[in-house]
C-alpha cells in the first residue's frame, strides 16, 4: 500500500483506501515520467536544497532540505475550508457550494481540470534541458524548485480526477503523463505549452508571463462552486507566487547587468560585444511570451466561458471586488474583427469572460514591466520596456488570422513576413543566447556574465551557498 507518510497531505489519505489504490497505480508512472521528461542530468547524483510543503499553515512552508529530485515528497493539499461557503456568482449565486460533482457539469468540470492539469507537466518538459546551461547554482535550484512544484500541481489535479471523476478521471490522469510538450502526435492541449524553452531568457519570461496566466486562471478557478477545486487551486496560488518571483527577479537581474555593461561601454548599445543581453532582445522576448500567454485566456467571445460563469464553475479573478455577480444584463465593449476591419462592439458580458480575465492579466503584467523600467531609470537609461498591443502575434481568437505590429497597427501579410523578426526573437537572437549560455556555471557564488547576483539567498542562506550539490 502506498505510504501516506511519504506523501504529505491534508486530505486524510491514510484513511482513504480508494484514493490510495488509485495513486498506487499512478505514482510509479509519474516517477517514470519525471525521470524521462523531468530535469535531464540531475536525477541520480545531485541533491537540491528545496522547500517541501508539509502542511498548509505558514510553518508548513519553512521546511527546507537537500533532496534527490526523484525523492521529492510531492504532497496533496487543500486550503482550509471556508465555513458556510456560498456560490459567489452566476445562476446559482448564494446557494451552498458543492462537495461533489453534479452530473450535469461533470464534462465541463473534467475538461477544465484536465486543461489545467495538462499545463503542469508540460512546463517541466519544456524546461528539462535548462540545467545544462544554468547561470548559477542559485538559479539552478530555483529552476528545480519551480519544476517540483509544477509536479505537485499535477498531483493536485490528479487528486481531483481520482477522487471525483471515477474511471474517466483515472484515464485522464494517465493521459496527462502520455501527452508531451511539442510532440507532433500527442501535443499538450494549449499552444504555449508546446513552445520550446531552450534558454534562460525564455525561462524567466515564461515564469513572468505564463506563470502569471497560471495565477489568473487559478484565481478564477478558486472562485468555483466545486469546493474541492476551489480549495486545491487556492493552495496552488501560494506556490505560483514564487514562480513569478523567479521570473520577475530573473529579468530584473539581467536588466541590472545589461545596464552595468552599457554604462561601462559608455552607453553604447552594443552590449552583445561585452557578452550581455541587449534591451532590444529582451523586448522581443517580452513580445513573444506576453502574446503567447494572452492566447492562454482563450477566445475573446466564448460560449464556453459564458457557460462556465452561468454555472458557477469558473469565475472572475477576485469576484468579491465586482458589484454585480449575476451579470445577466451587462455588456462589455471590445474590438471585434470583421471583414478585415476592426469595430468597437458591445457584447453580452458573460460571453466576454475570457476577455475580462485577460484585462486583469494585462494589468498585472503591466505592473511588473513598470517595476523593470525603474531599473532602467535608476541607471539613467532613456530606453523603456513595454507590453505590445493585445492584437500583436495572436494565435487564438479573432485577431489570429490578421497581423499587427506591437503598436496594434494592422499589417499586410507580406510586411509581417518581412518584419516579424524586428519584434520577435530571430534564429540569430536564439543562437546568440545559446552561445553565452553554452558553459553552465556550477561554482557556488559565481554568476554568468549576463546576469547580476540576487539581492539575497534562499531561506537566509548566503548567495554563495551550495544550493545544488553533487554526491561524492
Ligand atoms: N491553445 O471557447 P474557447 C498554468 C481552444 S497556466 C490551444 O475560448 P475556453 C501554468 C479551446 O480548448 C493556466 N487551444 O475556450 C503556467 C477550445 O477547443 P475545443 C492553465 C486553445 O474553454 C505555467 C477552443 O479553442 N489553466 O497554470 O473558453 C506553468 C474554443 O476556445 C487555446 C487553464 O487554462 C490555446 N491557448 O477557454 C505551469 C484553466 N485557447 O474544445 C502551469 C482551465 C483556447 O473547442 N482552462 N483553445 O476543441 C480554461 O479555463 C479554458 O479551457 C481556456 C480556454 C481559458 C484555456
């Protein structure tokens, strides 16, 4: 029988034989997947200084230890229940939340949980080669911390599938380990999770922008009328915050170093000659990962989204901040593409819920970019970073068949084909990044030339602490 002690949990695992049996079947497959598709080259001979969630209270977060990655204790946690919690929006507003899945919403809920679950292992797969190119042991440890937590998020969704969806749920849980990021025959469900992440600029942008979509989607799922889904995602949000910290501070440290190099070169733009990452390249990677992550919010006009809202399955981020929780009459104004032209139109707000969530997301991203610009300002630079227009480089939604520049100006196909690498990473940009990342930095306290050290270490350890150690 699977040992409940090895799996920290607050779901009463030791007394739940059915769940134990389901996990007993799934866990060996998960470990095999982790070995095959998880961090490459760091499975057997390395110990990583990671944080393991051992309970949901604040002290449960303070547990740091060296572990071999396949031996990480992936746990199952739900945030504490809210007494007498009521459905906060949609047609069932005010009714008690559900502790079981109602038959009529089973398919929709399963689809939402599977889509969420699919992104978690996908991100681990996307990032599996980065350890071979890391800028420092500090960053290597952060990468692995993010990876094990994404693994835990997969466990969280598999817990829901096993506990509430019977045989279908068990089949879905297996398929979550069978699809593979970028695989032509069995790709991951959402496009951004099939994109390669082969350098650390990609990684930091992904944790800044794509993990922020994670925050946005988890906030809206945490409003769900299905209480176990709400409680699971509420706990996941606490881990998501660290991932965005890794992304935002990773880019902040690159900017810091870029500014130092520019200053030492007499404000010359040619930072590449000094082995740094120039601002235009950083801007291109913002353009790429922001637009890919906008796509993750789905179509601007979506009957799926309207029905999720009507049935209380998936709400708006921070639903309590809105005054109207029924949204029966309201309209939402948005740009609509029709016959190659763009018109402002008012559409029923329920069908615009993806766009409402996207608004929240764009605001949260903008706040991060504003913080980055303070670094440029502090160094006396006149350049500023910015988010591209929402219509730029879209692969999902009504703008996906048209082309726009980062200002939102429409472009003919030919101009887009000719100019796209002015705004998006070119093969040469990627080649350059790989060239400066070719030699990993594994010496404690040392950092690659293109990135500044962090302000402080992990869990009050010094920056030169050996965050990842090789077994003798
Ligand atoms: N790529 O009516 P629509 C995270 C499909 S990230 C490919 O707009 P809906 C994390 C859609 O599936 C957060 N296909 O769909 C971050 C549908 O297909 P079918 C992940 C896409 O359902 C970093 C069709 O288009 N969480 O946690 O309203 C590291 C119709 O579209 C895409 C969630 O996603 C796309 N980008 O909205 C680790 C939450 N977008 O069925 C983790 C759960 C749409 O007609 N998911 N399509 O063939 C959802 O809430 C919704 O499924 C979506 C899509 C918002 C994603």
